C-alpha cells in the first residue's frame, strides 16, 4: 500500500524533520518542568494531594517518592491485604501522611540517616534473645558486587546497606532469622540464616530490568558503565510482532544499524549494515553471536543455482524470536575488537531466555496474521495497452516510411518496406475498436494473494537454586503472497543451567527444520522472474485458454509456430511459471553449546565453552516440459537439478577471568584462547531430456553436469581484556586479540586487533551527588582496530580448475597465489555522550565516529605473461564518518504511562584510495547498467548517462548533440564530456547512490492499566534506487505492458505530455532504452514498521481461570509506506554485490501483516 502524501512530505522533508525535533524538544521541556520537586526534602516535607481519593499504601509510597528524596525498604507482599487509605485534597507533611496511612495495621517505620524509610510488620522480640552477627557479600550473576543493596531482617526494622564492595554486616536475632535482599533491577531474595555467619549471595536479574546489564563479548558491564557504543533491544520490544526472523524486528530501533528489507520472500534474507559499508571485495555483514557461539556467514549462499534460479538462505531464521531475551549490537571498534578479525562490520550478540528460580511456568504464545502486498503498481489495462502498442508501431512505421499513413493496412506497410515492428498485431484490433467484454487480465492480481502467517510457541521454565531450565518449541507457517511460495519451520530449544557452589555449568541446544517453497521472484522476464513477467505481460492475454490449460499465446505471434517481433510480449505466462515449476529448499540447523565454569579462588574463574553450528541444506528443482521457454513455442526440454550443502562450524573457548574490588578500585581481567574450524561440503547434479514430467528424479533424465565441493578454514585466537574503575567515576577498558587464519597468505597469517576506551561518569562526582536533575552524565571516548576475514577460503592460494580436452582430462591454473594477502583492517575512533535527567525520564545519547578501513581487497590487472588476468591484492581504503543521536522521554510514575524515543544516524561513505593508480572500479549490472567505485565517492555509485528532458522541437534537436537516429520526442542526453557527441563510454556520470544521507526511527509506547499501545516508524532519506525494471515496464515500446505513467508520454509538439516520458516507438530510436538517470529514482521513505495494541486481562479473572497471565493483542507490520519510489520496495537491492547495490530488476514485494495474538501463562 502506498500513501499518496508523497509530494507534500518529500517537498517539505526538512520541515517535517524539524517539526519532529521540535516535538521532542517540547516533550523534553514539558517533562522537565513537570518533574521539578515542590520542596526540599525532610521528614516535614510538604506533600501536595491534588484531589480526594482512596489509594493503596503502595500508591502512598509512590506519592512520597515523587515529592521527596526518600526511598522505602519493605517486604514485597507486606501490604497485600492491607486496607486502602483515604486522602484529602490539600497539603500534608510527609511524616503525618505516613503515620496516618500505616495506622490501620501493625507496622513500624524508621527514618534512616541516608534518607531511607524501613517499614516492617511489628513483632515482639524477646529481650533476652541472643543476637548473631552476620557478614556477607552481595553480587550479580556475573560476580560483580552490588553496592547499596538493601539487607533487611524479615519482620523487623533491622536493616543495612551493602558497601562499595557489596559487603555488609548485620546483627540478627538468631539462626531462624531470614534476610530479605533487594536491589533495583534484580529479583528480591530471602535467605535463612541457619548456622551461617558468612554469606555469599547472588541476585538474579529481573527480566523486566535486563537492560541494566549490557553484554560486551566474553562478559558484561552495567549499562551505566558502558564506555563504548552499544545498542540494546530487549524481549519486550519483540513480543507482539509476528515475524519470521528476529532481524526484521530490529528495524528502526538502533541508531546506526540499518536493517534493509530488500525482499519479502518467505524465509528470505535481510541485509544489516552497522555504520555503513566498509568493504569492496569482502563481506559487509555483522558477526552474529548467539549465546556466545559465533555463527558462520557461509550458509547464506546455500542451495546453489542454475543460471537464473539463484537462491540465498537466512540461517538466522532458525532462531525463534520468542526465545530471545535481548539483542545487543556492538557498533564501534572498541566494543567489537574483542572479536578481532570478525568485528569490522559490527557484532550482534543474541541472548536467549534462561530458566528462573521458582515453580514450573508454562507459557503458550499464539499469533495468526493475514499478509498482503504493501503495494501494487498501477499498470495499463488491455484497452490502454492496445492504444500504446498501436501508437508505438505507427511511429516505427513512419520513421521507416515517412510517406506512410497510420491508416495503412499491414499489407500496405509490408509493401512499403516496413519492418515487422511497424505492423499492427491482429489481436489488438478489437481493443482499438472499443469492443466490450474482451480479455483484460490483471496479472498482479493473478500472482498475488492474501496469505496466512501463523506462529505457535510453547515454553516451560523454572528451577531451583542449583538447577534452572528453559524448554520451548515453535511451529511457524508462512504462506507467500506470491502464489506457490511459502515457508514452514519447526524449532525447539533447551537451555539448562546448573550452579553448585564454585561450579557453574550450562547447556544450550536448539535444533530447527524448515522447508521453503520457492518461486523465482527476482530478475528479468527472460530469466523467468515471476514479478517481471507479471508486470510486463500484456493484459490482452488470458491465464487459461478455452480448454482450461495455461495460455501461452503471449509467448509468440498468434497463429504462428515461432516467435517474431510481430508478437506483443514474447514472454511466458507468469502464473504457469509459478505453479508448474517445482522448487523446494529444506534446511536442518543445529545450534548447540555447553560451558563449564569453576571458581578456583575468590574472584578467579576458569571457563571452558564448546559450541557447534551445523547446517544441512537440500534443494530440488524441476522445470517441466509443459512450461514453454521464452520466445519458443511448444513444449520445452525439462530441466532438473538437485543440490545438497553441509556446513559444520565448531568453536572451543578457554577463558580465565579475575575480579577484584579493593577500596575505591575495581579491576576485571580476562585472558582467553579460542579455536574455530569450519567445513563446507556440497554436491550438485543437473539433468535434462526427461521422457515426461511424471518422473522427476534425475536418473530419469540425462545427467548433463555435476559438481562437488569441499572447503574448510580454521581460526586460532588469543585474547585479553582489562577493565578498571576508580570510585566508579573513571572507567578504563583495554583489549587485544590476535587471530591466525588459514585464509590469508603465509606472510600474514596473524592479525592483531587492539582497543582502548575511557568513560568519565561525571554523575558520580561530588558536585552532582545531590543533583535533583541529573541522573546520568557520562562522557566516552574509544579507539579500536578490527578486521575482516570474510573472503574466500583459498583466496591467497593458487587454485587449479578442470581442463578437459577430447579424451584427455587434466587441470590448469585458475588463480594466482598471493602470500602477502592480509586482513582488511578498520581503525575506528568514537566519542560519545550519555545524559539522563530526572531519574532517566529524559535521556540523550550522542555518538560521533570516524572509521577508516584500509588494505581493501581488490582484483587488480596483472601482466599477461603471468598467465592470469587479475590478482587479489590489498590496495584500497574507504572511510565511514557519522553522527548518531538517540533521544528518549518517558513518564512511568502514573497509571497512564508513556514513552517516546527518536533516533537518527548520519553516515558518509567515501572511497579514499584504489590501487596504485587510483583507477576506478566499474561493474556492469543488468540492461547495460553500470556502477562505479571511485575515489571521493561512495562505494557502488550509479554510473549512467544523464538526461535533460525531451527534444520538444526539430530546432532543438538540430542544435544539440544527439544520436544519429534520434527524433523529436526522444530523450535528450547530456554531453557530459563536451566533445559534441553522445556516447555511453564518454558521457556516463555519477547519477546517484544507494547510500542514504541519514536513517531514522521513532518509537512510542502508551499504557493505562491493563491496556498498552506501541508503534515503531523507520525512515531513510537521500538514497536512490536503480529501477532497471522501468527499462521494460515503462519503455513505451508496446511489447510489454507499461505503468499508467506512460499515458503522459510525448505524442507531438502539441501534446508534449509531462516533459519526462518520451514518445512511443516499437524500436526505441535515439537510444531511449539506454540506462540513464531516467531510471534512477528517489528511494527515500517513511514506513510504519509496526504498531500493536494489547490487553492483559484483570488479575481477578486470571486467578479464577487458574492462570498467571492472559493477554490478547492485535499488531501490524509494514502497515504503510510513504515514498516517491514507483516500484514495490524502496529498499530493494537485487544484485547482492558490494559494488553494485540498489538495482531493481523485479523483486518479491514486502508484505503487510495484520495479526492477532494470544499469550497464556500458568
């Protein structure tokens, strides 16, 4: 669906962005002034009550917290059955309000010196009871001490706080005493004293506060102590979305992380770029690490290809989104350097859910949605098409026979020497006559459908202090919106955690199986791309003929046995192509890991981790005889192929960590040794000449081709990191990783990747300790070096290829060896600011980065004497510089809670060096389309002819350079080099780039009672798309159907049209079909990426049903897009090449999904 606010939005885009910023500033200021405390804080502070009301004791405490600086310590269920309190409008002292509120029960409360109020149930303590002194230390699950944790003897007012090292001392009444330990962001814990006098207490993270801890690779730090650039998305932000992969749910949520939905194909891939494109010849995808196990990127190309039937896979789809606890993106080099040679494109850390201490909890989550295409393209109907075809063929005839007339019959035209392209096809004559009731096929309507998407997840979790477990199973079924396409997935997961004293162990197992019914939706009509076929197919032809069989009359001249240019479309029936072709891809994925951790002495831990990522693919393809070949009438020669791929990736990691806290100093050290090995095996067979379509196994035909492949690589690494903090104000982190890879030359097997970062937590300085405004103020600076080893496994070695001649088989050199081939290195500097005001109700995060990637891998020409055309060498450099801003505002102190966040990222991609001579890289795409990578410009810029409208008069044509066959009404190309001639080689220029000027996202949440609402908007500005499909569906040649835009074409000087669409002509004179900036379109867009509305049934109803939770929701993804782009998807990039991005040659449209959800816990 396309919302036609385009002209207003994009003509006023700067005003719109300014308005959005002003809105946030207004909200910022409004909240700022509403949060200023009414009075200074003391026991006699005055509390303002705005109206008479009856509230709970917990709500009284909330009122006191908001208007004073006191905090409360009490048991979680202390007031569960307490009567409510009636308060009157007016002003009352804090101490008096507290006494009156607690007067109806037997409660004690005490004011402490550090402005805490301890509330307990009154109890009588025997005077002669002997007291016991207890000492202890309180830490998080990662061994980090928790300073300021509340320690309270249950049922008394006896309590204390832990010190900077998490230690505490407390006298209790005896061995039957119970300590209640609480800390913000962690689950409150009760500990029976018994005969213990020294306690070591570990608090579990509260699932609702997981964002308090940030993973940084091989460890974690508190969110407030992060000194690098890290983006976080937690489970709550993924809950109501119905997607086939978690990567879709990241869209627009993290500044600087661009999630490109390049295709809507079921089970298809999504491209993620972190801070731009950094490589030309190597990979640009981030490293994915799931529960500590790095995934292999090689599986994206599984499934093989047979010429046009290429495919790619998305191994991330095997992960059930409902199993994810949090996603963290390491954006700068200092954060990612701990992953060394794999970190230059960023690192995405995915943590799955773990069991929690407590009884068995069963959760069932079900979602069912209806999908439809987000947009259809307005095409000519059969009558409009016939008029265009008539006009085009008449112009071709008159160009060749100037003395002719458009009323000449075909016999007369042939007698006058007209080519077949100047003849009028008989099948359009009834349409020209205006006959009603003729075939008028909407081919988009025939290949698109409304499709179901369902997901069902059942999970079980629970455990004791020693053993915790999480088990889940998921079934996902996605029908494709293009007929014959679909995706099914079955996945399970077991996460087991065992903690027994000094020994900590865990196992994560996650097998998954999927099946994808594929259609060839990408590519041009001649390669049988379904989308291109449907858009270009003439509407005068039906789907089925009168006998009920697929109609192929559009593939040839009516009544003729062979195709000729007399035909209309010369392409096959798209519905037949989708239904008759059998193409299935199955995948089995096993992701497993296990770890064993032992605390040798206090603070010193050894950890052994083992992991495996196994992927097995099988693809079976069959194109039957019934399906004609483009331009060839009658049955075709059947084609079949089968391919299997197996990817085995294993990793072993040994780490030794040490934590020590002494007075004002904190130090954490890590050393490690890791090994990774990856092996790939594939087999492919192709066959043809099947006797019939009943038996489609390859042995039924003639095997024509076969291929086997076995590859492997190894990676050996040493790593170390030191984190130091002084008074929790000055934070320093330094790391170093050394990677040895089998992929690189003998002289450069090892790469070294250091990093350093520093943060000043000004919020902890004495001059801000008593601030009522600032809750966070942190300045960050970092520098790091990362690498990129995402190249071929044998790129540094000389390879051989089969070279068979008659009866002699042999091998011949294929590539030259390069012992000096080394890593691409990215050197990145980052400066950041974190600001929080009023208990972080207002937050601001700003980052500026300068990223320089050097030693780019390029194929350079070599002397012919070597026997090779080119050699892969490290010569090149590219820079990415940018700004990222994240602004948030929230108000969660009232029953009506709301929050807004806005992020925006600016990135400039610039090539700084190319080879010894700086020679540009030119890559050819489809339809004679070119891309250029040139010093001073972005990677893969569009390189085409430039246009300057249309020749309106003969005088204008005579006085401006043009092609020899250009006529009035044809395109006016710009003479870029000024030589007085128009030529593709001499007059190409950079006409656009796929890289946006900036991307942004807006998210919001609103809740009242049990009702909640959320939304997320994403946008991109300044990116262009190379719409090569327009070369066919907007060519005004009359052989393909065209967009309705061509109704505004140039017809004559009296009817010039809109001045941009050239005249109709069956044979494009003036080289109108040349790829030019006429095909480059603005791809800027704003998309409502998701919106949701949920309701949690009231507790009383849930309890009656003997449930813990019952939630219903409605959600929508990709609800609408505002864009000027004429195609389906402004994020399209069909070629998948670093140096040729943004080409649209026909692609699977994005889908709009509206879903209902049900979540039940018991």
